[in-house]
C-alpha cells in the first residue's frame, strides 16, 4: 500500500473546497470561515486552491447563466427576431 504524498492531500483538499464553494447550497458562512482558516494555515494551501480554481474555470465547470435545457429546445426553431 502506498502512502499519500502531502501535496496530493493538499491538492485534493483544495479541489474539494473549490467544488464545495461552487455548490452554493453547501457553502454557507461556516464553510467560508473553515476554508479561509485552511487557506491561511499554509502558503501551499493557497497555491493549490488558486490552481484548482483556475482549473475549474478552464474546464468550463462554471454554472451556465442560461437555462441550457430551454436553449436546447429552441435549436433549429425560428425566434421572433428571425426573418422568415
């Protein structure tokens, strides 16, 4: 059995915080306080969190600002502004 490297644990924790932060229902003021305490505990925590947050954005995991299902239903259908 292999032991976990400290960097792996820091990365997994940072990724968990980023995911949790974007799940608005699961991220209340108490969670924010816990996250800030974790970030301040070690500079490596902040570095890993920043990388995880960038990865989240680059991967397109930001919640959509439009109703994707409604948009899919309108594809190929004329809109009121289309000239038919």
